């Protein structure tokens, strides 16, 4: 008894933390004889029989549990909350973007019949600027094959390398540079001159210009006998189209255009649009016309040959307003542009594709080989359609009635 109380006093002296003898006291207070183990309790077969020592041990147990006089203080600490995400992986989307370096675009646009060819070099201004002289020498070597499906060829400056095209890109020309080489993209599409220049300006985050500004913002030059437009633009944009897709081609769905491709009507690839439109388009062609060779944008093509005279007839979809396209056609015949008032006088109406189109006749200047263009533009089926006859002036005059009958026969489902 005395020894137990002595131990009790010792516990109180050192505090409540030293309870190493507590199991012994519990055993003394709860021990019984002739027990049978059931779970965690010690149950006697009959009534419980406590040992004498347990009677004295129980008060000691209570005292040990409740009678501590010296308690250790509880100290609180602030600790850094552990990271739930690796901080190196946290998005920095809201962080301010670094200032973009100036980008420069050297671009050449060469209109040919219903399409235009584009030669575009874009990159860091400090890298592109030294290539201006070589770029000018390169464009002066460009030649176009004859026929409705005219394609360019060229002579490359020393060190430049031509790579195969793909998709809407006719070719890619690599220009050597320390590190990543520059790329000059060659492609073709529709659209008028101003729309394409402003598209390039938009890619460089430059404001659009008006048609009257083209003379000061662009340079005219001759490329293989064709009037071409050269621009040099410097801005803070990437020089490539991002975000929203390009003005699509001929409706439908299909793959996205590359960033350097000019705008055309619709939203699919040329191949998909051409196939879809060809299946939809119905017409009655004159028996005197022979099948022609369609280009990348024509949905139907015919030709008429009489000795050394010939004309080409095409049906296509593209973009641009009527005045821009008529002036483009006039440029092909070496005629000056006209204004909206003159166009209103020159254009006639003609029924086609379930709609009413605008019909113009453009006769070129007196020359050894005088040419004429008969052109029709109309909106139908969510597309801008063009029906065009171009070739020898005398033969065009002869085929004019058949052309008009053909235009009126065009139908969509």
C-alpha cells in the first residue's frame, strides 16, 4: 500500500506524462479469478470476484488520472501549407506577355485570270530586312506557264532551297539563316488585292488601309509581263493568322488552311469544295465546246479553238466584290480601273443559278491579239459564283450567244 502511494506521489512530482505503471494499476482494479476471456473484458462465470488489492488500487488510479498538478504547456506553431501542385506547373496564362519583337512581311501578289499567286516571306524584322535585295532578285526570275492552269517557276538565289508544297501551299522555299531558316511561302487563291494586303496587315497588328492608300503603301512592278504588287510591312504581330479560321472556301467543312494562305470563300479545302460543288452544279454545255483543263479553283472548264484563235470558259467560286473583280479582269486586258458609277452603267443583269447575276463585257485595247472577257458574278447557295469567258475578241463575239445560254442553264439543286 505504502509503496503504491509513494509511486503515486512520484508521478505527481514528475507530471502526468510518466504513466508507465498505469497498466499495472488497471490490472489490479479489474483483475478477477476464474475468468473466461470474451473479447476484451474479463468476465467471471458467475458474479465478479475482485481481489482485495483492487479495492485500494482503484482510488490510486483515479488520482493518477485526475490529480496532476504540473502540466506541460501546449505550444502552437505556424507551418507553411504544403503545395498541392508543383509550382513549376502552375499556369502563367494571366501573367503579362513579353513584348513581341517587330516582325516583317515581304509579300508579292501576282493576279492571273481568276486566281492570284502569293509569295510571302515573314520573320523577325532584323532577319528579314537583310533579305530584301535577294527577295527582289528572286521575284524577277518568276515565270508562269501558259494555259488555264498556269503555274510559276523560278531561279533560286545561292543557298536557297525549294521544298515540296502541301495542302494549299504550292511550294516552300527555305532561306538559310543562323539557327532556324526563314520560309518563303508560295500559294494561290482568289480575293482582291486590297483584301489580301489588309489581311497581311492584320496579321502584323497594323490597321487596314483604303484602296486610295495602296499607291503609297505598295509598289507596282512587272513579273513575267503581269502587273504585280509588292509590299513590305513591319508590325508587332506574328505575321501569321491565329485564332479564327481564314475566310473559307466554297462552303462545307474540311481541314483548316495554313497561316499563310490567302482568303477565299467557304470553309473547306479546295479539293473538298471543288468536288462538292461539281456534284451540285448542273448545266447544259454547247456541243461546239470541248472540255477544258480546270485549274485549282474552277468547277467546270471548256475551251473553243478555231485555228490560232482560242477562248477558255470557266465556272468557279471565289471571293471579292463585283467592282474589285471587274477591275481585276480589266487589268488582265491592260485596261485602267473604273469606279462604281461606271460599273453601274456597264453591268447588265442575267439569270443564272436560280438567282440574278451581274454580267459585264470587257474588250481589250487594239492589239495584234485583242482579247475579250465576258464575266458573270452572282450569289447562290451561300457562295459567290463566277462564269467567265476569256480569249480572242473575234471568237468571243461569235461564242457570246452560246455563253449566255450556258450561263442561264446553270442550276443548283
